[in-house]
């Protein structure tokens, strides 16, 4: 293990907060990116930094996040710029050193977390010789590049399902039918008497709107119900093959199918349970159709409620859907399953790459690389 000298940030770097521009001045499009408290927050027609800089969020919930900006960017006063005083300190090395540091030690304020120059300047980081800095940056950049490539692959995988839908069904002359004609049940649940206090850590799932992600059922933080409460909610028990659609609030239109369950489940009043007739409508096909941008736009047009977005069961039942032959729907569902298996493999790969990067980051600043 190598032992390197440590030096305070204020001794080896300049620390400052640039001029802040107002939210009204930030553009949705423009020639130069704006870096604020949450990384890139928009665009501007000017830049205040010619080169890439290390920028640390110094206000708000994301306080302590370390970014490496792009050249010719505008960095706002919600970030603290940390730039080396001389060429002895590599800027990219400084970025990684801060990412490996415990930023909580320099954050003050509970209601409004912040980092000030006075609290930040005394923080010490290891400063190895330039050759060691260069070697560490090269290793960590290579590991980070692998993570970026994996992320690009994930984004492409996300686009595969809608692309497959358009490939198989766009331009086809299929008859249309209403969802209500193709289902045996369209309903939603209710909040158990007693509200949140009824929930348990074990027992049947109680699926709420946050569990219904787009074409994905996420039960990692699902609430659970006592068996007797679940037993009283007979009409809204979830079965494999059901489709779940969020019908209220900001997540209205989010939809998924249920391809497996490791225990019994029920739904809240914010989730519409749609049970397709298996000989007429495939649940995967229905879910993907509802998730398409055109259908999502239509849902936003027909939803009611001035202060709260909402769909009612009648609107769901009258939703029209093209109806290919069942063998074609099943072929589509099978190909989606294959894509899902690819995505699961990629998720495992992403987790491993993230763990590798964090391990290398830790070892690098403990003199073990």
C-alpha cells in the first residue's frame, strides 16, 4: 500500500461559486450546457468556463454530488468549482479524489444542506506524484467508460419493445375493439380501513401506483397486507396475466402486465386492474399498446379532473385497440420475453460494472492500485 501526502483543498485548488443565472434565463435548447445543482439543468447562449471543470453541488438535496463539466459550459452558483492551482494536480484526478471522499463531512445545514468555501477548503485529499495520478486516472477512466457503454446499451434495449411493436403491427389492417369487449374485469381497489397503519412487512402484496412502472412491475418496496384484510378484497386480487394501469395522479397512464407473482396481491384505488380474455387479448400486447406515446397522449387528453388527473373505469373500457390475430399477439409476447431476458442480463452486467468501479475508486485512494 502506497502512502501519499495529503493536502487541504484550499491549498492546492481555487474554490469559488460562479455567477448564478435565473431559471427564466435557462433555455430548453441552446449552444452551451448549464451545470447546476443537478448536473446539466438546461442550456444558455453564453458560457463562463472555457475548459472542463470539477463542479461540486453546494446547495440542496443533491449537495456533495461531484460532476466533471463539459468544455464551454455555464456553471451556476449552485455548484462549487474546484480547479487546481497548478499543473502538478491533474484535474481529472481531482474529480475522482472528490468522488471517493466523504462529502458529508463538509456539508452543513439540515433544512437546506450546503457546502461553503470555509467548510470545504480544509478537506484533505491524497496528492500522489503526477505519474501515479496519471495511472489512476487512466484506470478509472477505462472502468467508467465501460459503465457508459453499458448505459448506452441499456438505453437501446429500452427502445427495442416499442420498435418491435411498430415492426410487427404498424401498417397492418387489423380490426379494432374496445378494451371492455376484450376483458372480463376492469376495476380498481380501495384503501384498507386504517390506511398506512394497516400495512405489514409480510403477507400479500398491496400494489400501489409507485409499484407500476412502465411495462415493469416493481415490488421491491411494495406494502403488504394482513391476510384477513387481503381476504376481504376479493374482487381486486391480482392474477398472472392481468394488466395494471395507473389511473390517478402524476403517474397516470403508467402500465404493466403481471407475468409472475411470488405471493398473492391486491391493488389500491389508484391502480386499475384489467383482466384480458385470454382467447382474445394478450396482456403483454395490451400493456405495450397502452405504453406507446400515441396512446399515452390520448390518455392525457381524455383524463378528467382539473386539480387531479384521473381516468375512470368507463374511459378505460372504451379505449380502442387494434386486434391482430392471437397467434401474432403471442409471437409478439414471446419476443418481448426474450428482450426482457436480455435486459435482465444487462442489469446484472451493469451492477457488476458499478461494483467494480466503486471498488477501484476505493482502492485507488487507499494506495492499492
